[in-house]
């Protein structure tokens, strides 16, 4: 049986994106918070695409 959780809130995602842009590594954030490093990389990449960079 798979374990599911509610989606992360937009505010939480933005906080992770801001921390990466401030110089934190997704791997470090993954250890400190719940999402995986790959998930955080995906959020940052999508935010960069949305911003046009």
C-alpha cells in the first residue's frame, strides 16, 4: 500500500525555491525538510521557466 500525503502548499514550495536561490543546496533542504532533492530541483526549474529564465 502506498503512502500518500497532501500536496505541498504553494507557500512552502516558494520558500524552498527562495532558499535554493539564496544558495542552499536541494540535498541539504531534503535532509532538513520532507521533499526529496529531486522534487526541490523540479520546483526550482519550473519557477525559473515560469519567470522566463
